[in-house]
């Protein structure tokens, strides 16, 4: 290129000066405009596709993909000339160091926004990459509940999901409503808690609201165990010695199965087994592994709204396509991508700062998840996010609280596990 100017007595700077400011903008600005009009918006989906939480990663990825397909079928992002969404897969393997590396890779590969990642510890690793980057991109947390995730001053992070604080409050409120309506309260509880970040924060928030709401039962014992444990016999024996009439459990999917099996083997006599904020008790693998033993277990979870026509439509489409029930993971991962599409439509560009500006104006009233309109506060949290209490009935989770979206009446006290035939 330099040889074209050699010996002419002029150079590129002289030409641009002669063209004037308008000419320079016309020559140099046009490529920037072209670059901003992307035909494809790349969404980096970081989910636990392998490792301890692989069963969850399967459903979250399916939810992400279904939403991408729906948006594209509806014409893409219309304000961007019909730009299509493209899901770029990532796998954090339930390892924070891998989550960090995957985030860096997806950013290098040109992703415009990130979504994920189910586990709070891995989400926090992803946030640190964005926080330290000279060219950060937005990150929408579809599932991840630890309160502190959005309390780090990173303006590019938005959470659609319910916080541990909200789940802790709603879990205790639903239990108190159950006890009041039945006239048969529990008096003595034991809590099981997986020892990762999710479990720690879940326990703290549950106990905080237990005290604030003056719940009518004492928590006699809090029993922690490591993520990935293969044996809970000692922990259940310890719980049984405390003579509880209520088991509270904050578990992962695999240990949820182990817990119920041990409660059955050791014949622990309780009125209810409840996850105050628990992804273990409603997983399809939970029902498949335990059959009748899974029946009547309860879980407070950010669920989907079974009374919403949109929710019913998306749930039917999801189940037809993937052969799995529509649950927390599939619903919120689906809604997370729909939120990204809504923001992009308003922003009209993939520019990160314009994305943030548009996100602040989010107000989605027609959605598939539990709670009110999706709106973000100054920290990036969805102020409308909430949860529902579900109970396993006929090997499917059914909403029992809140009453206005309940599908069935609760069974309480529950039949003993060892008397179910």
C-alpha cells in the first residue's frame, strides 16, 4: 500500500486532510457502520455439560437452544435487520478454572453476549473474567442464585434468576402456609446442606428468614457434606438421632437421590421432606431413580408458570422436542435467551454499553417463569423473580404454592417411605 504513495509528494494523511473532516468520516466511518450491522448475534452458552452437573447441563442447554430457535423462527432481531441468534457452546465442567478459560475462549471467538451457568461458583469465575477484561461483553445469568454475584459492581452482568435471599424467604413462607392450612405444624427440623457456594448461601438465607419470620419450628442440626459425595449413611444416621419431624435439604441432583435412599433404609419418620431452595428434588433423574420413593417430596424452586398460556405452549414444545419435562432449568434457561433477544431488539446493536442501557429498560410481562414482570434493578437483579413450591405427584413436579398458580393440593403429612409398596 505504501508504494502507491511513493514519489507523488503526497501521503495518506495529506489526502485525508484535503478531503476535509466530512470526507474523512465518510471514508473511515463507513466500515465501522458496516461492522456494527451484524447478521448473526453469537451467544456463548456456558453450561455444565460434563462432570457432576451434566444432567443439569443437558436441560439448560436445551432451554437455551429452544429459545434461540423460537427467536429465529419469529424473524430474528428485527431492529438489527433480522439478525439471527447463534448459540456457541461452552462447558465449565463444574470447575471454576474451566469456567474462566471457557469464558476467555468465547470472548476471543467473538461472542457478543454470554449466558449461563447454573452453578454460582462457576458464574463467579466468569464474572471475574468480564470484570478484568479491557473489552467486556454482557453476561446474562439464566440460572444462578448466590446473592453476591450481582453485588460486585460489574455493570455488564444481569441476572434473570431468583436470588438465594428471595428463595430463602419464600421457602419459609410456603412452609408456614402449609402448616397453617393443615393445622399440623412441624416442630423440629434437621437441615442437610451441600458444602459448595450454592449450598452455603442457601443455608444462610434460609436460616436468616427462619429467624426473621419467626418460623414455628427449630432447626436442631445442620449437617454439611461435600459435593459429589457417594454416601450419606452417616449423615442420615446423625439426623435420625435428632428425632426430626421435618427434613430440610439443599442438595445437588445426585446427592438428593442418595439422601432419600438413606432416609428409606434407616426409616426416618418425618412429616415432610422439603428443599427450601433445592434443584435436586424435581430433576427427572430423581423420579426415574427413586420411583415411588420420590413421591410427595417438596421443593421450593424458581419454577415455570403452569397457568400462563405462553408457559404452557413453550412447555409442550420443549417436551415434544426433547422428551423431558419442562422444569426450573429448562424454563429459566429458555427465558434467559428471550431476555437477551428483548434487550437486543431495544438496543439495535451488539455494542456492550448500548446493551447495558437497553437492559435497564427491560419490562417483560408475558414470560414463562414464576414471578412478576422481568425488570432489572441497579445491581442487575430481576426484581420480579420469585419461586413456587412443587411436590412430586405421579412422578411429576406439581405446583402447590402460591395458591393462584397451584395445580394440586398438597399431600401433608407425607406417607412413610417404607410403606409405599
